[in-house]
C-alpha cells in the first residue's frame, strides 16, 4: 500500500512574516528605489505573502489543516 506523507506537525504558522519583513527592510534600505522592477518584485512578494497569510489565518480559524 502507498504510504501517506508525514504531516507538517510543528511547522510554525505565520513564519513567513519574519522573512517578508527582512526582505522588505533590506530592499528599502539598499535597493535602487528608482528602478521600477524593484517595486514590481516588492508588490509581487507582498501579494504572495498576503496569500500565505490568508491561508494560515483560515487554517487557524477553521482548525482544519486541509482548508
């Protein structure tokens, strides 16, 4: 029979927030903010971070790890 993959027990929820803060702070400090591609990457990163936040929030509220 096929084995089920292990669950993500112990994986920190909202752990990506620390990474996003580090990326944003370092980008705002050292990137060339006159370059439009820097802003495109920042907004894209923010968008995907928002998707991850919504996913984690729904898992916490519904108490269902598959949601």
